[in-house]
């Protein structure tokens, strides 16, 4: 197998292993509750039992680990989303919170869920 194809196969394997862990914090109710406390809108219903989260909270929670970046930089990092939309949501999000507070909220909600699942 050529090296580029092998790299693609390996990166997809890694993504498939990590994605369920990384994405979990976007969908747990504890995360939504934490983001609402920071001033983001609450989920507006569900789809297949999964809360329809606020996109601003989603983008800001994902971007917070990089610091308080301009929306255009975040849009470049999140290349699969329409850039002006991401930039707008990031600009609005930074009026509600800062990276440290968002990361703390995200970590606490993830830790809460993990501890909940570990209880007998």
C-alpha cells in the first residue's frame, strides 16, 4: 500500500477510536447545562434523543483550548464549517465567556458524567 494511502487509513482508524470520547462532551446534558450557565442558549429540542446544542457553545467549547482566537482563525481550524458562520458564533461566544471559564465548564461537565457512569 502506498505511504499516503496507509497514512489515510491510519488517521481514520485513530479518528474512529478517539471521536466517541472527544464528542461525548458535546452531547451530555451536563455540558449543555454548563453552557447555559455561561449565557449560551439552551438546546432547542432533540434529534434521535440527542439535544440540539447551540452552535455558538459548540464552536467556543471546541476552540477554547486554543485561546481566545479571532473567529477567522477558528474558522480556518474548523474547515468543514462555513467560515463566516463560525466567525460570527465565535465573536458572540467570546462576549459570554473566556477560554479558561469555558474549558473549566467543559471539563467539569465531562468529569461529572464520567463519575456518574462509574458509580455502581
